[in-house]
């Protein structure tokens, strides 16, 4: 069974000064542009070179888009037409 030192060794790459846990924890701030230039550049470098973290970043970036697209209420065309007609009739009565 892996111990904490093994986990840290797996998540800290020699190429980076940021480990995977820090990179993933910083994703939202990175996407929002809330990091200073140096930190943002280090996160970007890590995400480009580390496939697991890059995949996590792609998921975090795409997930809200997919949810927003899939979770929209679709109004049937017939109902939409009836509502538009009813509003037009109401406007004519008021004028």
C-alpha cells in the first residue's frame, strides 16, 4: 500500500515547481484570471506538461458548458406560438 511519501512523489514532478494537488486546486482561480502572472504561468506550464492535470483542467472548463447546454428547458414550438399569439391579442386589446 502506498504511503504519503509515495503519493507526494507521484504528484510532484521534477519538471514543475507546483505539484498536482496545487495545480488542480488552483484551476478555478486560473480560469478566472485571478492568479498573478508568475503563478498563472507556472500553472499553465504544469497543465500543458502533466496529462492527468491537463485532463482535469479540460473537464473543469467544459463541464459547466455541457451542463448549461443540456439543462435548458425546451419549450415546444406549438406552446411558444400560442403564447406569442396570446400576447399579441393582449396588446391589441390594450391599445
